[in-house]
């Protein structure tokens, strides 16, 4: 291999070579990063604002629905009157506790069936 360089190639490379201004490049990158950060912040603020407005609009209907569900789940299964036994059994004498116990029994039964070995 010869150490001589082709003058035509050197001329082409010399014309194509130019120095990049490091400060200008850094300034453009930082400006774009800042712009993207501002856009992301504006987007999140828009989402939060939409959630707040939606919460404000639906607060009363959701509260009424929650109260309706709570009243429905606290209906007693057996009417015991105002005796001391009614106060003792009140935590488990309602529809909500029946639903909770049913779901718990279903989960226990499902776990027993899944983990059963038939070997």
C-alpha cells in the first residue's frame, strides 16, 4: 500500500468537511428538550383539569349512588328488633356480610380445587 494520497479524494473530503458549532448544537438540543418538557407538563395539567372538572360534575350523582349501595348492603337478613342480640349480631346480619362470606367461601373452594392433586 502506498502512502501517497489521491489529490482528488483529498479535495472532495476537504470540501465536505466542516466543523460543527458545539454551542449552537447544545443550545438547539436544550431548547427542544425544554419545549418537550413544557408540552408534557401542559398535557398533564390538562388531564388533571379534566379529571377535576369531571369529578366536580359527577360528585353528587356518585355520592348518591354510593349512599344507595351502602343502604342496600346494610339491609338486615333477619329482623331482630331492638334487643341486645340484634346489636351483637348486627355486623353479620346484613346483605353485605352475606356477600363477603359468599365470595370468601368461593375463593377458598376455588383454591382447594385448583391445588388438589389427583395422583
